[in-house]
C-alpha cells in the first residue's frame, strides 16, 4: 500500500462509521488526490531543514480537515516528496520486575517489587 491508499483506507473506514463525515466524503468537489496534496503541503509547513516527522494522528486529522472544511484547498506540491513509514520496533524479551530495598524504621530491610513502569 502506498501513502494515498493508506489515507483512503482510513477515510473509508471513518465514512462507514460516521454519517456526517460520510456525507462530506462523497462531495464531488473533494478528492483523494487533492487530499494528499493538502497533507503534503501541511507537512511542508512543519519541516525543519529538508525533513518533517509527523505523527499518524496528525496526518489523519489533516485528511479529515480537508474533507470537512469548504475553504480548504490543496496547494500544488513543488518539491519531490518521499513518504516514509518508520519500521516497528521488535518487542523486547520478557521483562521481569526488579527488586528494590526500601528501608523502614520498624524493619531494617524490606523488599518491594517494582515493575519497570513505575508501580509499587
């Protein structure tokens, strides 16, 4: 799947779940090619140097915004744009809780199990 297909699949799913969006999504004045141009033009505004890293939720939000607003128009894309999806990190091996020694006035040493995410 390329970038346009991913955006279209997201919008198709949203249209199947949201009647108000589905009505806007059907408009003849809007299309997926212009939606992609709009997303790219928004990303270009966010770039630093020659690069922009935009979260998926923001990109999907721009796509929805394109269809929901009448005044939003796609700007022509002047530069060559490459859309890259970062590789998913491989899951780490089972992480075991660590043990910490907490000193207590009543007991000299007391063992407490902690998980790596900050719980006691």
